[in-house]
């Protein structure tokens, strides 16, 4: 049985300004795996995540993206979301007038096409909020309005837990978080994971990796992956930086 969830094959992308960012990137993520992407600013990490999600600013000029064996390279963002792909935001937007609960109900219905039963849904929300050490009142507040930076990041993980995607992409979810918030976010991530789901995490730090154990760590430089290893690769980067990998790219 094919265990591949997402497969990225020789992917090239450019922006609407015709600037090439990804340059023949290859990556395979199997079900049940946690993959971490690290790299210097401008290496293409966020571009990769946005390309997977189908952001219109990033054009795939060559290669393809397969999800559960299906070529999704030309699918729109909402179609990819319905297939089970979730992307967290680096800087979540505030949305006055729409509560967290209301947004999640709408997203759940859009994904499943099934009616959302309020009592059961609120019970499920409470269970997830408790894991993240969030008060129940957060669900009734307008989306991210008045939330601190850490609360916004925790709210992204809350959304992931409630929507239960097959593939969750977390773009610098640990950025700016204190130790307690990182632990709460990690609890949510570990609660979400099982043998049928996968995670792609972009991070500049190994603090989250003290609590979320990756199967693979990839170094992304100049639009392609130049090294893949275990969690020890992340420690090497924190200790030594990316310069030795820059030499690999230049060869």
C-alpha cells in the first residue's frame, strides 16, 4: 500500500514579478511523519508552503505536486483545503465581526458538507482549548481581535486541531513564543498527530523540537533541499549556522 501523503517533484516556482524562488525542489512526506524545514531568510521556505497551498502569487513553472497520488498542481486553494491541507499563517489577520467559533463552523461545513451540531461542536472545542490552556471565552471572541502574538499562534493550532486536516503546514508557529506558550502549542500539535496525518513545520529554532519530535529535518537553500537528516541536523544549524550548506549550493 502506498503510504505517501504528499510528493513534490522537481518543483520550480516564480512570483508574479517573474522572480524564480524554488529551483527543482523534491520532497516526499509519508503518512504519520513530521518533517521540519529550516533555512536562512529568502531560501524559499514560505514559498514552498504557499506553493503547496496554491497561493496565486506563486506560479509553478515546472514540476508537480501530488497529494494522495493525485496531481493537485493546478487546483485552487479552496479545493486543496477540502482535500485536507491546512496552512497556518505567520502573522494571523484580525477579522472583526466573525467569532472564532463561527469561522470554525463555517470551515468545518465547507470541508465536510455535513451540518455542524452546536452542542457536540462546543464540547469538542472545550477539549481542544483545555489542551492549549485557552479559556473557553476565546471561542466567542472575534477572530484574533485583541489577541496577543502568542494567542494568535495558539489559535492557529486550535484551528488545525478542530479542522483535523490530513496535512498541516505550520509556518513559524513558534516564532515569538515564550517557553510556556511553546509547550502549549506542542501539546496541541502532538494531540493532533496520528499515523494517518503528517506535519510540515518551518522553524528557525529548535525549542519546539524539544517537545515535537521530527522524523526528518531538511535544509533549504536557494530554492532546493541540500541536506536531509534527523533532529541532530537542527542542532547543528543552531550551533553552526547555514554557511557550510551555502558552500554545497555554490558547488
